[in-house]
C-alpha cells in the first residue's frame, strides 16, 4: 500500500466517522487501521491484496501497473 492509498483510507474513515478517532498506519505488506467512536472500537490489520481495502477505497499496489496514466508513452 502506498502512502497516498493509506491517506485515502484515513480520509474516508474520518469523513464517515467525524466525531471518532481514526489512525491508519502502513505496515509491511499492508495496513493497520484503528478506529474508535461512541458506538465502539475496531482494530484491523489487512494485507495489500485484502478485499477490505477495496471497500475502504484503496486498490492493491498491483493495480497501479494497469493504470493508463502510469504506462510509459510510446
């Protein structure tokens, strides 16, 4: 997961839970997410290829290679 993808996950969670506490940390091979609010607390550690990250709006790193804007011009 790139730094920008981690920031994107954090922004989306903060927007969804504006009164809560959200922390997103990149770790080797994935990300750790901690979120707390009035209704509870969650800790999640997910790998880069986790479908949960897609739900949070972060695509796996391998998706970058398929993006037209990242392909070299010919």
